[in-house]
C-alpha cells in the first residue's frame, strides 16, 4: 500500500479495529507534506464565517461581490444569487472522492452549516443543502435556494 491509495478502512482492519479517524489523520499528515495552513482552510470549509450581504447570508471566505451583483443584474432575486455564490462543488475540490463518499461529506457539511445558521441567524429561513448530479457524479453544498420561494415560504 502506497500513500497515494491509503484508505481509512484498510488501517482499521490492519489494526484490528483499534485505529481511529484521528490516528488516520495523524498517519497521513506525518507522511504527506501538506501546507501548514491546510488544516485551517479545512476548518473554514466545515465552519465558515457567515455574514449578511444584501439581506441574505453569504460565506465570507469565498464571497465574491462582483459575481453576486452579476447574478442580480441577470434578474435573480437575492435568495437565488445567494445559492449561487455560496455553492461549493465537493467533487471538484476533492478530486477522486467517490460519489457516495462525497454525499456523506455533503451531509456532514450541511449539518454543520445549518447549526451555524441556526445559532448565528436564528430568525433566518436560509438553510444549507446538498444536491447531487448523479449523471456527472458531482456533489454540491450551498446556502439558499435556486428557485424563488412563494408567499407562503414554499418553493
């Protein structure tokens, strides 16, 4: 087994079930020269800074005001532009991740993001969600909705 194809499950089996996720992280980071700030960037993916802009919640770490304004000029409502500027394609960032693993990853991220939304913006209806393009094998997470909500709050 080379480092390029290390898998957590293989380590668990090789260690009779006595190998934790933390042990795996340690083993990988001990052998792979990751940039020192990589862990902080990963933390920002899991728990990003969220802020209000144009009455919608955006992720500060990757918010692009010019892109947001372009979406608005194209006729999108703020809530629709919100979904586009907050969108992250996990399968693009994590090259080689399986579709199923990316779906699990998306579920974890949306749960964490929704916790932050509830805590920091308790009166907001905005939610994090994941969506899957099975044909292309792409997995995305975002905050907001791509479709306009009706007067009763339903899409």
